[in-house]
């Protein structure tokens, strides 16, 4: 009995995208992949038609129908007003997990480290990639870092499920929670909680700076790495480079309902149309897609043929090396070389075997969050103001009243009043903390609004407020550095 083809949405993309997509689909068809592609247009041409997101309503309809997206690289036009299409698709479709395997193919591809086989699982929706930015003064700009408990738990749980399904032995969490104790601290705590449910998998935590350094110098020590969005983006490119080439990187973006598969590299318009682009990154992304839709046997067949091609020294120009390469091939010739080796296994590189299937869905297993007792005890008011901290402190103390008093002024996070230091450089952006005059008394929204009005009447320029809360009696805000 024939197996029905799985509908997928395909976008060729821009630059080299059409060339490498044709090559990849040709390989998938010859290998017996049961897919029914629907083609959509996204990217540069859509942007230039006036659609600032780079994707139109008809494309969304296809994605919601197929729930599987094989995407070529796209070009975002230069200039303001254009939003990242990748971020838009990931967040709109809830693709919370970015999965990027990084493997060394020594000695057939030049690389810094010959024995690397790690996977980076990157949170894909939150962190600074929320894209919430503001200019608040002449000198200071801000980007908000948003981290949620469900977001942390989904990605950490997915990392352990991925390790379990794929026979991985260790998951390493990387954060900067020695500095960002509330946001990164949450991620670390959730990781530790989730790890207890997987006693058969080793779990450890590293600070991101030393973790990135060790990954660059001793990547073979790592198996699965799970981390926040920005860190994961950076780590992924480091890992791709130490294993040989960003051009060999495939990527999966996984959500509870939809998934997107792509190469990690860009659209490379400088070589577009020359027929020399390497389709390997997109092909490896397509292999991940086949595993996701339950066609593990086909994925195995293609991946082993690709490995055999690489070890025989048949390489595109980006990885060609006179020391190990036998022949430099263009895009179509490389695809034909893979086709000719379907059914063969590598003789020296380790062959792969996909059972078919992906990590289980994690959303239904999230820890319920219960409302905490939330109490407002003060407010941080951010001011655009030029002058010395002591001058500002004296001015703001005159605005004490209505149950609020000034307790601290900081500049770029460092306490500068009271008892600041003359060596400290200050910008024109100040955090002014007001707390209840009476210890333990709560602060109302009306008190905060009254304070803002007093500041405005005094000729000051409030640009932002952050209310200070206790959650179940625990302060949910940071102290000033040096406070």
C-alpha cells in the first residue's frame, strides 16, 4: 500500500536560495521522500512590494495548512522599516526551539577541532529578540530582555527530550546568571528543576562566557547545549566555524504545531546565479525535516549518501581544499554526486541511522504557575536629565511626599547617589528609586502617578517607569550596582 505524501510549504528565498532549493528537492525526490510541496514567495521581492514583514497572507495560509516549512535563505533590504522575517515566522508560529547540530567531518573538511558532534538547542522566541527597543535620551538607548517561565521550561524540557530520543548523554545549560540574576537566574533554576526528571542524562551549568570559550577550544566535551536566544545565536555560529563551515549547517525550528527547516547561512547574493553555492546546509535541514515527519529511512539514505560524497573528496568551492578534495563541483554537480551515491554508506565517516520520529511535545507537561501575592513597594523612574548626580539628588529629594521618598539614583545600573564616587562617568539617563516612607507600607498606582506629576511640574522629563514588587514577600527587582 502506497504511503500518502506529506504536504510541505517550500520557499526558495533569495540570492542562492532558488539554486540550492532546486538541488535539494531533486535529491529528496530521487531518494523517495513522500512529500507534496506547495511553493510560496517570501523575502526581498515581497518586502519591495511594500510588505514590511516580507510575507503575505496567502503564505501564512499555506503554512497553517501544511505545518511544515522548508525555507531557503532570504535577503532583507537595506534601510529602516523592514523586520526580520525569520524572527516573525518563528514567533508567529510558536517555533520555540531552534536545533542546530554541529559536526566535524575531519579529515575531509578542514576544521579547527576534528572530533565534534554537539547539538545546540536555542530558545527561539524571547530574550532580547523580542525586539522591544527605545531611545530614551540623547545618549541612551535600551533593549528589553524578556524571559518567561513557560518559555524556559519548554526549551529546557525539549533539550532533554531531544537528548533522550537521540541517545545523547549530557545536557549543558549556559547563562549569565551571575550578573542577570532575575532573568538568566530563572532559566538556570528551571533547567535544574527539569533535569531532575531525567536522571539518566547528565546535566551541568556553565556561565556563558567561559562556556563559549571552552566550546571554542574543547568542543568535544559537549553533547547538547541549551541556552537563551541571543547566547544560542552566537554559540551556534562559533560551533559551525570550529567544525568547518557555516555553509554545512542545517537548522530546525520546532513548535507545538508547526516546524521550519533551513540552512543557517544567508542568501549570499555575491555568488547568486553562478552555480557554485553549496546546498549542504539546506539539505541537512531537509534531512531534519524528514525525521520530523516520520520518514527516518529516507533521511538516513540521503544523509549517508551525502557523507559518502564528502569523504570521497567531491566538494563545492567553499570547502574545497587541495589537501583533501578530489574535485571542485558546482551546485548541480554536487547534487548529482549525492544522487549517484544513494544507497551507499560512508566507509570512514560514521554512518547515521534515524529511527524516524522527533522528541515528544512538551507543552502539555509544563508546570502550572500559580498567582503569587504581588505587592507594590516602590517605583524606579527613569529621567532624561543633564547634570551632576548630587544636584539631581537634591532636586528629587524636594519631591518626596505622598508616602514616597527617594532612596537611590543609579546611572547605567551603578548607584551614584547617595555617596557616589567622583570618578564615575554618567550619561543623561538616570534611574531614580522611590520607596515607601513607612517601612512595609504598600505603594499605590495613584502615588506613582502623583510623583510623575510632581516631576513634570518641576521641569523634569520622566521617560520610563518600572514598578517595584514583592512576589510572595520576595523582592522581584535588582539592587543598584554598589548599593
